[in-house]
C-alpha cells in the first residue's frame, strides 16, 4: 500500500495527558527550544478543562522530555538509546529522593535505595552535605552501614560539615 500523504493527527489539549501527547507529536517532528514551543502551546491549551489543574509548559517538558544541553532544544527520548533512558530514570529517582528529603517522617520505613543513592550522589556533587546527613538520619542504620556508597557519601559529608552528626 502506498500512501501519498500522511495526515497529521490533531490533538485537542484538554488535560495533562493530551498536553503530553501534543508535545510528543510536536517534538518528534524536530527538537525545539522552549521559546519555539511556548507560543504554540499557549494556543493549544485554550480548551483546557476547567476542573483540570493547569500545568506550566516548563514542568511538562522537565518531567517527560529531555533537553540537549548544548543547543537548549527539547526532544522526545529515544527508547533505544540507553543514555536517554538513564537520564529519565535518574530524574525520576531524584524526584523521589526529594520527597524523602522533604518528608516530615522521622524514619522512612519504605523507600527506594536507588533513589537515595542518586540523591546522595547529586547532593555530593552540589556540595550539599547537609541534605546527605538529614536523609541519612531518616533511613535505618543497618541500610546505611551495609551500603558502601551511601556510607562513603555520609562519612564524607559529616567530615566536610566538620564533625559528627547525631543520627536520630
């Protein structure tokens, strides 16, 4: 079967899901900068459902797409490229770590160890030693002691902060 022309599907953007679909379609044609996408996005969301919480374009892009750091262009992650998938995975882990950091619970009973590792690594890179110490206090002592990477980041953070941190 020969197709002379592919008809572009039109999405009516009414909520978060349809906004992501529209962005996926828009960015699969070619990667674009925020400035290129924004005016088109604003036109598309005119039909946003009244009961739906409105979302910022920047948030939708950060949560669902990747940005080429060199060109500042957003693109659809390629599921066949391990690097793209790893960036998305790391971003999801860091979001989860942020939830642990912000949690008012004294102790986290259930958590993803990978999220804690990713969070400690990022905090270490940013020299945010206090965050490492605070989250370490929320995880069980045996988990911290049995994980060489977590223990290294924690011990180094305590050292950099200038002394012993009381583990609650």
